[in-house]
């Protein structure tokens, strides 16, 4: 009796690994409690995303550089972004 073994090629291995990770993430998501209400910081990010892309496109994130850029362009920020910032200042988490 002869046994043969086959190795998965790199592409198949990557696909199998991706599938395993997706299943693991799905299992974790099922066990995770419901997500809390969005934090004010997340609301500001969502409301100001277009402004950041428009006004601070060349700014590397980190170290407060995006916030500094937004401060420099505060007069140019959209109304929605300004409102989200004002709301976050009133209700800090």
C-alpha cells in the first residue's frame, strides 16, 4: 500500500488561511455583545472625513497632525464637520 501526500500550492494555502480567518472572525462577531453607541470622536471622524480628504490630503496621520491641519483650515470646514466638533466638545466621552 502506498500513500501519497500533496502539498498545497501557495495560492491554495493563502485561500485556506483567508477562509479560516473569516470563519474565526464570524465566530467572534457572533459572541461579541452589541456595539455601543458611537463615541463622539467616531462621529467627528465620519462627519469630517470629506473635509480631511479635501483639506489635509497630504498630511500623514499620527501625532495630532490631522487635527492641527483641521485647526489651520477651521474656516473652510463643512457645516456638518463643525457641528460634529461642537457636539463632541459639549459631550466629551
